[in-house]
């Protein structure tokens, strides 16, 4: 069985932001997964970031959906970067 490669398309410390973006991806039939881990040692020990992951083949479509949503919303979400 081939292992799927997942990539991060959005990160936030606020679960509500993650759920909002996740729902946008779900509406476009993009499976997404949560990676809820403590941030690296370079940040505060209590800071907890959540990464929204998608399968590699859905990465480009996911970024287009997220970018379009961020442009049309008034939410004060931090800019994310694409690799």
C-alpha cells in the first residue's frame, strides 16, 4: 500500500480559524487532516499551533481556495506563505 504524502497548507493557534478553513476545503471535496503538535523549542512552551494538512496532489487546489477565501474575508488572519 502506497503511503500518502501530506503537506501543510495553513497554520494557526486558533482552532476556530482552522475549522473555518477546513470547512472551505471540505466543501470542495479536499480531504484535510489536523496536525496538532506543540511548536518547536524556539517558541514559548505553551504556544500550540495547529497545522491543516492535505494530500500532496491537492496542495495547489487547496492554496487557491485558501487564498481566495482570505482575500474575500475580513478575518485578521496572518499571511501564510507558499513554498
